[in-house]
C-alpha cells in the first residue's frame, strides 16, 4: 500500500493544506453548533493525544469512549490515532450495569465517560499543540455489540490505522462521479459502524456535520442549513424523516445521495424516498461490523431486482452454502458467505466463537439469503432471529417489511413467543400512528403473507424500545414477554 499514510499524519497534512477550512461541525439538539477547522482539529487532536498518553494510553492500548456524539468524542478518537491507541466507542445509552460489563471486556487503559470527559478535556487544553511523534494503532478501532445476553462482544478491526484513498471514496462513485469535498451528515451514534466509518471520509478531506442526537426534524433543518450532500441512515431513521408533515415542501436539493444500511429497507419506504429524491440518489448497502465484505445497489437497480441488497461491492465475492457447506443454486436459500480483499479481518473480545469460514476465506455472519441469476443478493433474516412455528420457518424481517407498508403503523418488531400449539407463535409489537385493532393488522398481513407467516397475536405499545442507533434487542423483548 504505497499510498498508505498514518491517520495522524494524514490529519496533519490536511491541516497544512487547508488550515482555515471547516472540518467538523457538531450540532446540538436545539440546533446550536460548534465548528472546528482542519487546523484546529489537528492541533487539538495533538493535545488530546498527549492527554490520553498522560492518563496511561499508549500504542496498542485500548481506550473506551462511553460518551455520545460530541466534539469530545471526535477529538478523543483522533487523539487515540495520534498516539497509536485503539479507540472503542461504547453504547453510552445502555444501563450502567451493562456498560460495566462491556468495560470489563475491553480492559481499557483509559475510560472517557460523562464523569471523566471534562477532566480530560481540561488536561488536553493545557497540552502542546505541536505534532506528536508518528504512531500507528495496530488495530484501527473496536465496535461493541448491542447484545444483552451472555458476555458482551467487542469486535476489533484488525486493519492498522493507516489511511488509503479507498477509505474516502464515496459509495455513489461506483456508479457516477461525485464532487469533492463532500459535506456529510452523521445522524447515527458514532458507536455504530455507520457513524464511526465517516472518520475515513474526514481524513479524506470531507466535512462532517455530526448530530449529537438523531431527530428527524433536526435532520432536515441541518440538510437545509449546511447544504448536506449525503448521509447514511437506517430504515427507521428514514421512515421518521419521511413521516414529517412538511417533508414534501422542504429543500433537499443539496443531497447527492443517501446511503441506507443496518437493515433491509421496506419497499413502501424505499418508493417514498424515490419520490422525495430519485432512485438514482438512493444507495443500499449490506455488510456487517466484522467487515467481511459489502454488497450494494442503487435504487434504479432495485427497481429491476426488487428486494435485493445488491451485488458484490469493491470486489466482494458471495457464496450461498447449505448446512453441509455445499454451494446452492440461484434462488435457493442458504447461509450467506462473503470474501473481500479489502477486509483485514476481525477479532472478538469477550470469548465469542469466531464466525464460520471456508478453507478459502469466505466467512458467514449468520444471515440467510439467496442469489438470483444476475448475482444479486436477497437477505431473508439472521438465522438466530428465525421463528420456527408449527414446523415452518418464519423470518421476522419479512413480516416486518410487509406490516411496515400499513399507513397507520409507525414502527413494528416481530418476535417469536412460546405457544402450546405452535411451539412458538409469530407476535407483532406495533407502535401505531393512528387507532388500530389486532384484527385489522392480521387482516392486512393476510393479504401480503403466506398464512403461516401472519402474526397470531398483536401487541400495541407507545414506543418500540430502540437504541440511539435505532436498533432493537429482540432477546430482551422476548424475555420481557415470558421467553
């Protein structure tokens, strides 16, 4: 990798080349904002690197970042890379007992949380802004799993902290040229892969506009105010934005593209965004935190391959294998295995077993799906989420996608609950936008799903319990309802 540059060095180069240009803008929930130029960002990253080192961090040590999106989080991450430490953003929105378990797994040299961040910031302010000696983190970062059963899992990215041009290449560039620098909004928590990955674009010279907390109305205000060119969002986020009463009258003209990830997009929601923007401006990607590979497709491709999550992206190869490891034909569902030259591999902290792999380097994260004749991948669901009801397999994602099309359903999660007749029954937990009854939901589902996939029971709640990254904990929801 002749063009590989240590992250800290790359930031320093940007500071020399474009010292007065805005690099980051942090937007608070009330819309107030604070910006740093590339020159300021580099200088303060040097200060934070020294402060972290003074607190015990060094090359290869792990630093737990248990704070929300903020200037402190950005500077602490860059400070880690300046001294070769490994930043691990944590789920700050978990209960303290669970955050404690995660910290035990990380074994950090330094913990940045709500009680320590201000002390460390004060120490950093007193440190020198001069460049620190060049260092490379042996692992770029860690990402914490959101599970709440068993021992917590932390996924370490085994790539060293050296920047290559591919890390700053816009997704849409695979289809059409994209003007640079981009102005990228970060609506998701940076403890999630989609949020944290934007550091690669920052080091590529793009501007990051980071929301401290996701709010649909604030997203649109921020797009208009800062002329945002792209963002990455989950289906839940995009649904909340599209549901704003004035969304059709808002100025989205600066948007070049939106990247959707983290879950399969419901067709009705996808078509709504095709109307708000255009199919050519919506890119969908499928991957996992372990960085096994990526698939992607643009909206116009989805229209000819509805339901797909795309073909192999950036040389990712796809195989569908049966339980015995034998390749399956197009149209046959099996375990999804990926292999990609861009993947440096991963390592788990916490004792989780490694993912299944083939002798030639394909690995599986537990998803079930199939390829079509054109090589497009279709994901049914995670095998661990599958509901076996009356001997038949039901994938919650398929049921959720069907129900999400109802105009009065604001959010839905489908789980399997114990049942004396069916073994487990399909149960829908619904947050409604208007009055609904269980029979109405079931009748709606019957028109769109095979009989055995239709929810047997429906539960209405005021709000689906989602993290700041809009993820749900299915196991916790099942446990709360009797297992």
